[in-house]
C-alpha cells in the first residue's frame, strides 16, 4: 500500500511535471558533462556551469587577482567559465596577439550599434587601415615636434603639487597626474588643453569622462544591464547617458573648430597629432571618424598614464635606496630638462619599466575568439567557439621570469633577459598593441624626472588617514588605487623655482 500510495502521489499532473523536469535536467547535466569540449581543462567545478563568479569579481575590482590565484593553483591554462579560458604563458600570448586576423577581438570590445574606433573594432581590415593612417601621428618623430606642449604641462603639474602641499601640508599626486594626462591628450588632439592643470581641478568634461569610467565594470560584467538602463528611467544610467552626449558634443565641436583652422591655414593654428593628416585632406578619415578616435584616446590615455605615474611615485618614495639612487642620477640633468635628456637615462628608465611591469594600468584580460578549426596553445587544444584571454597581471608575476615578482625592483631591468622582454605586456603586444606607447613613455619619464628633481625628499603622507590601504590595487579593466588618491609631502626649497622655470 505504501508504494501504491507514493506512486499515486507522483501520478498527479504536478508530480509528473516535477518528475519530467528532473529527468530533463539530469539528461542535460549528463550530456553537458560528456560533450563539454573544455572538460579536460582545470579550474573550479563551478566554471563548467557558469562564469557568474568571475563577473562578480569584476565589480569588486578583483578579477585579475582572482584569475591569477587560479593560475597559481591549477597552472598556466585555467577555465574561467563554460566557454572561457585564461592562459598565462608567454609563447601562447605571443601567438594569440601575433595577428589580429587570426584571434579576433570578442564582443567585449564593441557594443552593438556603437561606432567603431581603432581600439574597439573587431574587424581586422578596419583596424589595419585605421592604424596605417594614424600610426605615423604617434611615431616618436611626430611626438618630438609636440614635446614643448607636453613639457609645459608636466612642469605645471609638478609645480601644482608643490603649491598644494604648501597650502594643505600634502598633495594628491593622482589628482595632478590625472589633470596633466588629460590636458596633454586635449592639447595634442585639439591644439588646446582643457586648462585643468592651470586651475588645479577637473572640468565638467573630465567629470563626464569619469562618469563613463565609473560604469565600465558594470558594462564589462553585465552589458545587458547598461542596455536596459538606457531604456528605463534609472537615474544612474540617465546621468551616464547625459555625460556621453556632452562628451560627444564637446569633442565634435572641438574637432570641427580645429579642422576649420587647419583648412584656413591661420598662423595661430597649433601643431597637433592630427594636423598633417588634416592638411593632407585625407578622405579616409572624416570629422566624425576623428571625433570617435579622439574620444577613445582621451579614455585610454588619461587614467592609464596617471595611475602608473602615481604608483611610480608611491613605490619610489617607499624605498629609500631606490629614491636616493634615482635622485642622484637626476642631478646630472640640466636645469631645462627635455625628453632627449631622459630618453636613455639608465636608472630612470629602469624605474619606469618596473612601474609599468608592476603597476601597468591595463593588466586585465584581453579576450580573443579562437578561430575556426581551433588552436593549440600552451599544449592545450581549444576548439572554435572558445574565448581565450591573457592578462599581463599574471604574466608579469611569473616567478620563473621575474623572481620575487611582487617586489618593486628597478634593478631587475639592468640586464633584462630575453624572457623578460618577451613577457613585457604593459602596452599589449602584437599589431593591436597600444598606439600611444611612445607618448605614455615620454610622459612617465618627464613626470618622474621633474617630480624627483624638484622634490628629492618627497615622502608618502599620513595626513587624512592616508595609508597603504589607500593604494590597494583594484582592477576591473584598468588599475586604480582603492582610495582613489595618493597623498605626498614635499619639501619645497629655493631650488625648486629654478628647476621648474
């Protein structure tokens, strides 16, 4: 009777429906397990079913560190979701990024309906054509003619740091390097800076750029939320939409104004990154195209340079031996520092290189689609349909290449091995590497040289609760100190005015 009673309960419509769901679920689980093409790749069990845990780590700024911990546990090839794999292997990274036409960028880079830029496009031919057009604008020879603009803005930023420290007792170098980096991009793009270094504060334009950056983790982890938010009357998303509209309007107006000046051939027209391109009357790049590219340069060239410069100052000031050695080398420089004086300065460049290795501002995942036919990377076959990523965060922390990798040690670059050079990914690698690498290095060299030349005894402040906790690394896509500040104290003496004049 007990069995019949139990059967009768299950033979109800609801009981049969529950049983059917259970059977179907079991079959799906078994089928998924037996046919899963990535089942042999190590990783947490949860990655067979979902990547939600990784997406959540993006929102908390811990994705890069979390994936790195997986590599430490499972090895160079780890599974991060049902269809995603991360590889920490130099040869594999080189192979993935060797050609933009083989392992193409994923949908992560380009929102549906958004205009293409050289950075966001998934089309290899579009990227090649755009890079061929814009690459010469960022060559060292082109930047040499724009150096006076950069020098002046760096000088003013260093002077502003001293002025702020004199008034309040300390200065926020992250703030000043951010103002400097954005002013540099504005000046080199539009022929006129945003004037933020001079005023010592952000403009509405900078605030708008910051608003877009603030939702980047959300867009990265849950892009569908941004799409929904653009439709529903949610204040946060409406504010972001308004910021985007103001940025587009501002950039469009500035580009159009500068193009008119170039075409008119007025004497007051300043040289910019794109002046020669505009004078040539190239039909390949319209005003709209240039506006889109400028927007991406402002986004990519501000926080990246500013954050690495900030961590450079912080790391140097925390080690007396490094600071003393750097200051001693800088004493050999003339009063009127130019880039040619620091371009090949040995220890300064070791410091910059180590800052880029340890605190490169874009150390997160660079996802690519595995091509048709699949690919074997680091001894592991990955089928077509897999997303494969590499992250500089892990490759720069490989102890077999960089001994004691967490330590900030400029000395490791005195005699770098081939493996170290091959593993360096601060600006990406391959044909889709950062087009602004020479400008970034110029800014970092000049900022570090001018700062420590002017303030040889600079130290990290403990005012306003400033501590190492403020500098804890958070990474969604870009690196940012957790406290969004870095306060330093500087001793301004009579020599500073001479050095900055």
